[in-house]
C-alpha cells in the first residue's frame, strides 16, 4: 500500500506543472488509465472503443490549453453557454429537444418520438443481467410517459435487410 501511495504522489508531482493535454496523456499512458478502461469495458461487456473515443476527445480538448486553469475556465464558460442556450429555448417553449431517455426524466412534452424501439436497442443488447434489463425497462417507461398528448414509437420492421424501413406505431 505504501508503494501505491508513493507512486500516486510521484504521478501527481509529475502532472502538476504539465499542460492539460500532456497531463491527460501522462494519466492515460504512464498511469495506464487506458488499460483500466479496457478492463472496465470488458467487465461490463462494453466496447472499449466507445470509451477510448471519449478519452481521445477529452485529450483533444485539453491539448488546446497551456494551463489547467485555462482549460477549466474554458469548460466553465462552455457550461454557462449551454445553460444560457437551454434557458432561452425553455423561455420560448418552441423547438425540438433531442435527448436520451435518462435526461428526459422529470420533463414533459406535447409530443414524444421514440426511435429504434427494437430489441437489442431498447433494451440495449449489453443489458444481460436482470437488474440491467429492469433499468432499461424503467427508462423506456420514463420516455413513454413524457408525452402529454401524443407518443410515436418507431421501429425497424426487418432488421436484417440493408434497406431499413421505419414504421410508426
């Protein structure tokens, strides 16, 4: 345990004065965070490429800044910009909102469209354990109950053909 603590102190000392892009790279390569992510994905039957893509995007975002302070300030400003945009959209009450089933929780809309209501998509093919399947069902229920007036469920009738035709139910 002492060795791990000493290694952590060393790693923190190494990244302390690095540019954000270099610090993210150090964490990914020297600390082997990429290896941890691959293991994490394997344990949860996920595709590691999806998580690695998110890490690549994070590293790319960080590489444009000289200091962590600049990068954090940029992220904060970006967050505020998104919040302002969201508030102005909420004030007008018009438009289309694209969101995940999770983020729709607690909201209501006149009309709701649920796309890809096919097995393997909803519930997701990675949901193999009973608790995971139950969570997927709960999220689908949440999505359906967001509609105040109309609910449109779209599914692909024949998944095996190359030309997919969507059907409304």
